[in-house]
C-alpha cells in the first residue's frame, strides 16, 4: 500500500507571501514617561528663568575661575582630603580589628571611640580642637615634644585631626562589615594550613573584604571632599575660604560661591569616575560580566538609536 505524498493540506492553500510576512512588533507606549519628561523640562525652565531675573554678574565666574587663590584653594582642598582619608582608612582598619577582637578591653575602647565620633557633629569636633587653647596653655608630651598650644594646634592640624579622626569612626564600621562578609571557613582553613592570624588577615581576609569595602569607601572619599568646606570655620584656607575672601573684596559674594560649587562639581566628578573603575577592578572575580564603562554605555545607546524598531521572527 502506498501513500499519496502529493496530497495537499489546508495550510497549502495559504499564499507563500503571506506565510513569509514579517511579524510587526509594536512597542508599548508609556504616556507617563512623556508627561514626566514635560514636567521635568518645565521645572528646569522655571528654575533657569528665576535665576535669570536676579542681578547676578555671571561674568565674574569665568573671570575668577583660574584665579591664583582659587587654584591654591583647590590644591589645599585635595591635599586635606587625601590626608584626612588616609588617617580615616588606617584608623578605620585598626579600629575594626580592635572591634572584632575577643579582648574585651580593646573591643570596648574601639566601641567607645566609634560611639563618640559618630554621635557628635564634625563641625563641633572642629571647634573643640580649635578652642582647646583656652584650657591648655602648653602641650607637654614629656621628652618627645613641648610647646605652646597656639603654636602646636595650627588651623591645618585642627582641620586634619577633626576630619581624619571623625572619618576613622565611619571607616571602622565599613571595614568591619567587609571583614564579616568573608566566610569564617576560609579563616579556619588558613589556620589549618599553618598560617598565623596576622598572615591570614593580610593574605586571605582583607583581599576578599575589599569588594565590600571599596564602594562605600569611594562614597566616603567624595563626601570628605565636600566636608572639607567646613574647615573654613576654623580659619583654614581652602577652596571655600578663598572664594569667600574674593567675594568679599570684589562684592561678588554669590558669584564666587557658585564658582566654588563648580570646582567642587569638577573634583567630585573626577573622583566618581575613579571610583567606578576601582569598583570594576574588584568586581572581576565576583560577577560573570563586568559593568559597562561610560564609553561602552554611550556606544550601546547610539547603536540602539540607529537600529530600526521592531523585528522579524
């Protein structure tokens, strides 16, 4: 018995052109996005219009942008930021290890330090360091150092101690969270291999804790750059202090403050880029694919705009 393979089925009656017709995908329209975009543009236009009504000498900003005093203030701000963060990071690592120690004395000291410096405003701490000369005439460290307090506690040292010691309390909690994120089994395995506690901490625990520590540390670094503006209250000359002096002498107070804000934006933007690449570096072993760089994101968005909408199936 033979089968007639030439027999046509119902699907053969459909024209071939219709069978090959592409499926047109119509994207869903999100009208809420358009409304939100219009409202955002309206608010931005209102803000620009409000500022345009004021008697602001916008030319004073580019005229003083590269003023010698402003550039010196930028340099002092960066130096103070790096040194304060150095004190904060080193102190934070030491305090976090003390906090996790099984020794009740060291653990209690670390807890009290973190509790005190996190519980009081940094501006108050700066004023305390600055005004200790009212209660101490001299600083006497025995045979190591002895001098008048006013000569010892300079505005720079006041700013450095106030910012650095305060930052150490916050970095201690960040480092402690990073250390606790490493599985205890790795520490036990290191000890079983004969590694000492200090070597285990340096070779095993700290490198893995960096993945947790780096992102908030980058945020603290950027925050420290902005917090340095508080030291103008203790007569230390950095970006804000120089900008205030230029504004007072020239009469362009608001303009020079906007100038300082522009410089802060530039510096924080550069630090944000550095933070991104640092996080990307430490994410190599924890994620299957690294996050796209800003240039890769721009390139992908350009390609998506050039590609036609819809597709074939």
